[in-house]
C-alpha cells in the first residue's frame, strides 16, 4: 500500500470499527472525569482529502481549540482533536463551573482542563488501536492551540503532507446528560504504519 487511496473496503470497515470502539472508550473516560453520564453516537469514519475535510468541518474562519499529539513506536503519525467553542464551554462549565469565555482569553487552568480532556479522548482511540492490534504506541506531550479552523488545519498538513494529502476523519457526537456536542478527531498515520497496523489486525 503506497497511499491511503489504495485502502479497500475491508480495511476502511476495520478503521470504522476502531473509531467506534475508541469513541466508546472516550465516552466512558469522559463520564468518569466529568462525573456525569456521557454517551457517544456511532461515529462516522472517512478518508478525505485535505480540502474535502476542511469543507466538511465548517467555516475556516471559525475560532476553535485543538489538541495535537504525535504518535511514535509501532505506529507513527499525528492525532488532532478539535473542540468547538460550544464543546469547550460545556467542558469548562462542568469541570470548573466556569461561564462561557472567549477562547483567546482562556487562562492556564482552562487550557490545562481542555488539554486533559483532549488527551483523554485521543488516548482512548490510541488504546483501542493498540490493544486490538498488539502494536505498542507512544504519545507525545499534548500541544494546545486556539486559532481559526483554517490555521489549525494547516498544522497536520505541514507535518504530514509529504506522506499523503489524505486525512482519516472521525466525526462523532458526545451526549453529555442528553446534550449533544459535535466533535471531530483527525488521524494521520503514515502509510507504512497503516500497513503495519492492518497486517497486525489480519487484513492484508
């Protein structure tokens, strides 16, 4: 396999299953942290070109928060968890009893809380991949950023664009006490790592 476009339906279905399990793990972890019931609707998993992904994500000038983690070990690449202002506001209210605030005015405690949540969600997906494939993966210290969506999306392409112009996008909906909150997870493993992962999962 030389690029993401060569993936067949079985491989794509397997990634969707990993996305579903990871989402379930993330919901369970968030429920424990927030002290309330959290569910996640069945996520939608797609392999998209950069421009396709950006178009689906929404207004490139929308200000969002994001947590980026680099993967190393058996699978190399990056994961990027995008937090809309609505998602961030809900998390900060439930963790810190804080009213809505401009994302550019977050203080250190706010940033620490959102980074922790993002890291937990990312780790849930990575744990699902690692446990099912028996491939060890290491994660870097999470990086937090606030920027316009277009600026945030330029980071993964600058880091991984030499490997592929395709992004694996996991779109889901966390339901916190029945309130639906949209979320997007972007996964960019390099092609060699993706091939290793597929072989470990028994799909050639």
